[in-house]
C-alpha cells in the first residue's frame, strides 16, 4: 500500500526521504499501481530523490501493474538525468513491459529526445547489448561508477557539440538566403 516514503518520493521531498531512511522502510513496497517509491520519484522527475533512493538500495527491477519499471517511467516522461542514473545503477535496458515494450521503445513512442540520446550513448559505450547477449553487471565500486559517469558525460558533450555545429550551419544557411 501507499507509504510515507511513496508520498515523499511523489513530492520529491528529499529531507523527508532522508528522515525516513534510518528507520529501514520497505524501499520496494508497492503502492496501488504496483509502483515503488523509486518508480514514483522517477515518473515525477525528482532526480535527487531517485539518487537518494538508489543509494539506499532501492531496486531498479521492481515492476508495476503493467510490467513497467522505473526506467520505463522515466523514459516515457523524458527525464534523461534519471534514465542516466538508473542505467548507471544497473537498470535493465532490455526489460519489457506487459505490452512487450522496452524503455527504448517507450522513449521513441513518447518522443523523448533527451532520453533517446542518453540511451544511444549508453548502448554505444557497450553497457548493454541490445539483444541481451551481454547483460550489464552492477558497478562493483564507486571508482567504476565514476568512470562510467565520466565516459557518459564525455559522449553527451560530443553529441551536444555536434548539435550546436548543425544548428550554426542551419542558421548560417537561413541568413544567407
């Protein structure tokens, strides 16, 4: 059922989440939709709350009432920073909801451009094999996690620079007409 942790996650109330955590709440308890607090925070775009819940041990594998995960929910809402955090914590990019949709398909359907970029970069770094032949392993240390984050940010910067160059060319072309 609905817990105080769910309400805090829904509101993105990080102070309340931090207050609750020492009392060992059931992090993956499901509300009436089958959502965990992590899923609630992910759907509502509360990236700091997501980070706190992940660090406390919330599972990225909890599935809601229609088989969706926190990754599906964040992808649908175009919360790229949350998708990045979930992937870095080992969320399964190949998991399918009850409709057979992966988070990538959900992001494409929702036209979540920023999320699509994050997923493309992540797959390009070899973190997930799209056919699930090489499933991801959890980061075994903070050092590995920071290395992954650094690689991801570098790739994202390259994509942004390429977009800026493309826009500059388009503006220049329009100005010359």
